[in-house]
């Protein structure tokens, strides 16, 4: 079997074989047709009619980074988290099997087939991070996207100081706001 444009060939090892796989000599993203000849002691047959056109898959295109944000509502004692979004890659002719988000500095990563991912571990509070994303299919992995804007991993705000005093079967409660809310809005507490 021979490809057109030239580059890929394969030979079947038995006289009854009806398939062979061209595993080298083809360029991903280029359309090819194939012809077959048969050979015996008397010689080689003319080439068959060309097959229908096929295009070997390529790695996906580079995703376009969207936003990176801290996850609001981190409970006391929880690790910092970040959600990253991006735009889809072209598939390169083979379905995307994973998008992988990586933090810089290293530590946080997540993988998904969706267009958003939340990193739930590996981030350090009060550290500034950027994020990149790659796309993977059966043909390979894209180059990394450009980096997201910088996001500082949130910290849990300091606890509030509470003062209570009894006033005729009622209670008045006051508190002192923490010095920092760590870039996340404070949620009401009781």
C-alpha cells in the first residue's frame, strides 16, 4: 500500500491479508489517499483505485486562557482554592481527552474535559499564582496557553472578637472586624 502524497507505505505479510497499518511517514493534518498493489512470482499488479481521503489527527490547538479566581466561602481550616476557565481548543481531528490546568509557582493542578476546573489542593495561602492550560487528544498535547492574570490565594480571615453583655433578658453583641478579609467578602455569622 502506498500513500499519496508520498511518504507512507506498508506491506501485508500474508497472501490473505486485507489490511495493513501505515505507522510512519505521514504528516499529521495532511489529507492522504492510498492505493494497493499485489505481488506474486509473475510480477506486480497495477495499482488499485485510490481510497477515500483520510487526514491523520494532530495535537489540539492551544487553549485560550480565560479567568482565574479565588473560590469564595473557604471554610476555616480549608486549603485555598482557585477556579480557572478557558476557551475550547480545536480538536485536531481527535476528541479532546483532557484539559490540564497548572499553577505557577508549581503546586496546584487539575484535569477535566470541561472548560472550567477548580484546583482544590496544592496552593499556599497569601501566595500569588498564575495559571496555564493545555489540551490533550490521542495525537498529543498542545502547547501551554498564555498565563492567566495573577491571583493571590485567599486566606481565612482572622476570627472576630466578640463582646457580650446582658441587658434585661436581651443580649447585645458587638465585635471588632478583622484587619484583613483576605480579598474575599465576609459572610454573615451568628
